[in-house]
C-alpha cells in the first residue's frame, strides 16, 4: 500500500486524505497541549494524568491503569506521579489490601490546576461545533469504527466505549444499551463511558 504522505497517491485516495486530515488535527492537539505545558511547567503526560484523575473515578487512578490508558510503562507513569507529588498537586492513597499499591488523589491545588488545563482542547471543540449535525454524526460514527478497528489490530488499548461493553446489544437491528434501556442513536454512542463494564468482566 502506498504511503498516505505521498501527495500523488493521497490526492487520489479518500483514505489517504482522511489519514492526513487526522494528522493535521493531531498536530493542532499537540500544539495546544504544548502551550498549556509551557504555561504550567508540567509535561504533557503529567497534564494528562491530572485531567484523567479529575474526570474519572478514583479507583481508576492507579499507576497500572494509567500506564494502560496512555500506552506508557509503569516506570514512566511513576516518575510523572513523583513530580506531581513534589509539586503538591497529588497525594497517594495506599491500598489496605496491598501497601505497595496506591491510588492517585488530586489535592485542592491539583484540582484547580487540572480544571484549568483541561480546557486546552476547547479550540478543537469549537471547530467541531461549527459543523452541521449530520456531518458531526457521520464523523463520530466513522471515527468510532476506526478506533474499534485499530483496537482490534492491537494499536490502541480496549476503549471504554459502547461496542466493548457488556450492556451493548441490538434491538430492532439498532444499537441498544441494556443499562440505560434505550436505543442508541449515533449521537448517543460513547467513547469513554463511566458506566462501562467489559464484556468478559
């Protein structure tokens, strides 16, 4: 298969244009992340850890889960946690059943900073908001299918999205959530669901 970066092939291929479009969006994401990184004095991964801890259940804020979430080694996550703790942005809550294991808890200072830096991607949200409803829904549907395909290839870890969830089924040939007891339209599909339960849990 030709490279999507080959402009001659790219301009004749919808798939190639999609890849390059995603690369451009990823570049915008990186630029925004680096800007907030410079302002806060934290690395991008340290910022991601703060944001993750702010918006997810405390039980998920462990070194092992963060390493899986961000496709990094436990050592890399542990070093970032050490820096965040030295900055008094997080504290460690030791597990009773295993003194070597701990959950990461945001301090008041950490919550304040996490809330501030979590807005770094708002420019991309605003760009998406300018799209029509049908375009947004088609885009979401396509992206979810791509994420699932890449997950099946082992390129990204299993996502907490509807298709991977034990509550996901079909009813009247439409996606259906057994937990919410409702038909799922495209706009209802989730990529990071707080009620997610893996199929083989």
